[in-house]
């Protein structure tokens, strides 16, 4: 199945009208992935069977998003899953993405510009560099990471940039996405764990700052 056709079917499955702004931006995002994948390795492929899971899991995650959250930090954003899709489907999010790889951060900047995602930005640096900036003192409502294992020092710095209701969304396989899982267990409280639909062995674990 061609990717645009597959995407339209998925949008309908989640109740997103074909003529909506979200559908238009989603199609434009897919087109950029297909274009850039010819130059850099964004995803395993552009055939629908190769990327359907990425879109589906991001759509599913959007249904769990806390309605009161607005400030969002996504770490190791890569091709923009799930961050870009969250921003498209939940337009009030003020999205910041951290992506240290230059070509992928350039892709994300292009997506932001072409899709006119106001309030979205990219930090083309390592997370520890971002968190050490003296002028950088954000408090986020939701923090997501996938495909990277955060260091203990970064986790503790992120905890300092949170409030009691901040949600830490760890997207992971059977092992925790942390270099030292004990830091998660001792400094954060697990409030919810869900298995990804149609992706055996992958989970969304949601934490809040512990006592």
C-alpha cells in the first residue's frame, strides 16, 4: 500500500477528518520524510509497512496526553516521532526538541518551517549542554524520550526542571531507557505503564517526580 493511502486510512481510524488541518499537515510531514529519506537515514524505509507503526504509536500516545500540559520537551527526536505528531494533533503544545545530530536537526527545522508549527523549536545540541545553559530555566509539563538511554545526571537535572505534576514519558523496550534504572526507581514514581498497540515488547511508562 502506498504510504499516503495508508496514512489516510490511519487518520480515519483515529477519527481525524480528511479535510482537517491536522490531516493536511500530517500528509506534508510524510512527504518530507519520503523526500529526506533519500539523503539521510530517517526511518527504515518509506513504504507504509515500514513506517505505519511509528505513526500509529504516536497517534495512540496522543490519546493519552494530559489535557493541562503545554510545555513539552522531547529528547533524541530523530525523525520527529512522536513529537511532531503530538504537536500537529495537539496544537497548543509548546514543543522543544533536542537532537544533536546535525542532519536530523536540520530535517526537524524544515518540518517546523514547512508545516508552520508555531511554538516549536529544535536544540541542535546534546541534552546535557542544553540543561547546562545558564539562561535556560524552563519547567516542562511533559518530557518524552525514545531510543536513547538517559544518564543519571541528565535524569536528575530534568527532575529539577519539573513541577509535581510533570509527566516523564519513557518509551522503551523490555529494559528501562536509563543508564541506571535505579535512579528512575528512587527519584521518580511510576503512575502508569501501557504496552504499545501492535508492538510486542514495547511500553510507555509514565512517571512523576518522586518524593
